[in-house]
C-alpha cells in the first residue's frame, strides 16, 4: 500500500485552514512537504492535487478563519413587538 496507510483522505475545513496557515508561516515549503506535514500532524494522506486546490482557495479559507464579526445571539434574535394601546 505504500508509505501512507490512512483510511481517510478527506480534509476537514479546520485541516484546510491549518494547511493554509502553515504555508503562510513557512512559504518556502513545497506541496510535497506540506503533504508530509499533513500526514505527521493530522494523520491524513492526500494527493498533491488536493494540496494545490486547497492553496488555490487559501484566501477564502483564511478570511473564514479570521471572521469574528458574528453578532451576539441576543441581537440576532431581536424582533419588533407590536404595541397595544388601551
């Protein structure tokens, strides 16, 4: 079967974000080295094409990771109440 014996080659969104962050921290890493890093860090074996596609969308993934502009739940649920005049 080869060097990698992983049963799952699927990356979660968190793994994809971690991959992009690793590439930003160490831009000299090749896609092969990033593949090795994924294996040692997350135990996931992926193809070079998966690495390439993930890095292609890295801007979107990193924006999603940094997005903390979610309003507090109370404000998100607030609605207008009808006024009753007696």
